[in-house]
C-alpha cells in the first residue's frame, strides 16, 4: 500500500533552536518527494522537491534530505523563527506505468510550534 | 501572496443552495486541481484538469461539479451539499509536459466552506 508516514505529529521548540522532521514512505514506483509548509488557514507552499538522484536540497534555513534506498526523508530547520510555526507536509509523487500521469500521496503533516 | 487566487475566501451555504467556487492563475499552467482539506488532515484530491479537460475524478459525489472554462480559470459548482462537506477547498496548478512531474504544485489559500 502506498503510504507516507511523518513524525513527530507535533513539535514545540524555542525560537532560535534547530529541529528535524521525519518522513518515511512506501510509495512505489517513486518519482519525487516534496516538502510543503502550510500556515493555518492558508494553502501549502512548496519548500523543496527531490528526485531519486538527489539526496539533499536547501531552501534558505530549510534543508531536506532523501535516502531513496531506505525510503526516508528529513526536513531540517535551522535557527527557527516564530514564522516557522506551521504544518509541514511530506508528499511523495508516484509515477504510473504510463509515465505521463502521476499521483501525489500526502503525509498527515507535523505541526511545528515555535515559541519565543 | 499566492499566484493562485481563490474566491470567495469564506462561504456559508444552506443544504438547498447552489454556489460556485472560483480559482484563477496566470502562470501559464495547463494542469489545475481541486483538493478538499478537513481540519488537521492532509489535502485530498478531488479533480484534475489537464489542458482544460477533466482527466481525474476521484469518485467525488455529483453534488460537486467542476468546470474549466479556459486555461486560467477553474470553477467548482456546489449543489445540495451536506454539513460533512464543510472544509477548506484548495485549488492548485502546475506545469504539464516535459519535466513537469518535478515541478511544484502552486496552491491558492482556499475557500473555507461551511454548510449549514
């Protein structure tokens, strides 16, 4: 079954601290893995997209890693800010046998709260 | 601000009403999507339009009727909804064609729908 599991479900950290969010997946065949940030009441915003051949990608203070062999990804946030408080969603794209269509499997997200 | 614009931001409707949600993008994207998101859950795919034609319907009840008048606009017509249809409805768009599989979904900020 194609699944995306994220941990922890929620996390509270102090402003300025670093944190790491985890994503494990069983989606196959794999096309790419995405991390999205979703502020409360707003749409998700893309942070990174990694294909099979990429094992790390950065976007400012956000760094995502991918181990396609173990089917694991992490999102590391450096020097957290209050504005980082949001839900972080891991999304894995599966490529259908036809190759031209694909389907996204969403994780349930990690709710991050950054306190002053 | 997002490049995908959704209106209205909030909508309250009775079970006998007919209403429409609207979505607009001017990024030249030829794939457009409707997602439904319940509180503290990941987005669930409803419909996908590719080149203005409906390509995916995720077994959505007929009380939801999508329409894509042109490459920039996407509508969702609502009729005889149930209270359990209350949710955040997100529109998204993306590129199609060569390499598009690894391009991000651009989400709007959604319409918060309440069915009374």
